[in-house]
């Protein structure tokens, strides 16, 4: 049987490829979609132009570099244009994060054939930390995946249709962010939603910017990535709400490969390059 596995996020896809190889099923293909769907107003259709516009909006929010937006667009379009009919079975790996759920909605709308699904929820009984806010493939070990791969089940046509309708809804949303509510539902959010958390994590003493971002990530259950928080920190510095200085732990011999981002004469291109205080 020829089987195609659809996975949200490269880390989970890499682990699944390794697991399939260990099981002697290395011929099964794994296709990965970039972990990006919680950011920026989404693409309203699956055309190349709509995707390019989307990745430009992602770059404006700092979740991808300006020079990388074209590469990101190509990766998304390559996924969207796959010939799903060429496989005997198409399997969608379904996590719980906002991005994972949106991925499930998108795949249901995109794939014009029956789908199978692997639900990550049973892992809550075996994970070292069962209190993870929302499960994703990034939480899965090889042993976890070997357990789950025995539970591939058909996705009911009614659920597939409902998912496709939800994609139609969210693809028309103009929200900056999509996050999980306390009740586990996807909600719209403003890009400034975590600014106060960042400000609270800063103190009157200088701290490495990376340390502040790590603290915030833990506080918000990793609902966004460090690139997004880095961008928000830069915006807070530009508005004068936090102060920045060059990090004395960073070697000047290490140079930027891109045009540096400067705030008040300080290079804030990367988190490791600067310190912050309130």
C-alpha cells in the first residue's frame, strides 16, 4: 500500500520519518506543512498569489524573515499542489494546538478524497508531562509514534465536511493571531496580546533578551514561537517601553548574514545579541 502522511511542523515530520524507517516502512512518504497557520490573516484560497501575500504578512509580523517569505511560500504551495490521488491512503496527523487544528481544517478542505487520521490525544496518558496545554507532534518521541501509528482510522465524511467549513470561516478572518482559549476553542487575538507579559518579565536589571523570551514562552504555554516574541520585543524597544543594550556575551566577530535590525544604535537582529530592562 502506498501511504502519504501529512504532518504539521518539521520536527514532528522528521521524527515520523525516522520511526517509519525503524518499522521497515521507509517507503511511506511524509509531507510537512510549515508551523505557521496561527499567524497573520490566512490565504483565502490555495493559489500561489494568495499564499505569497500570506507569507508577506507573516514577515511583517516577524515570524519569518523578509528574505525567507518567498521560500516559505514555495514550501506551502508545494504542499498544496501535491497529487493526493496518487496514494492508496492519505493520513493526517492531528494535534491540539491552534495551528494543528487549522491544519486539520485546511487539509479537509484541500484533499478531495477520503482521509485517514491519527489523533494525538491518547498520548496524554503516557507523556512525562501530562499537563501540556496542547499536544503537537513536537511532543512525540519515536516510541509515542510507534504506538499511535497502530491507530490510523478513517475520518468520517461528516467531520471532514465540518472541518472544511471551519477552514472557509478562518481563511476569511483578518485576525493577526489565532490562539486557543481556556476552553480549548480557537479565538482571534491581536498581535499585541503578549506585550504586557513581556513587559512584566523585564525587570529594572539588565537581562539577556533570550532569557526573557524563554520565561514568557513558559508563561503562555508556548502558544506562539520565539520569533514572534522577539519581534514584539523589538517593537516595544522602538516605542521606548523597554531599554536595550548590546550583550557582553556576544562576540563581535559573529556577523549578521542579513541586514541588521537596529534600535537606538543597538543590534537587535537576534535575541542573543542584546539585553533588556524595563
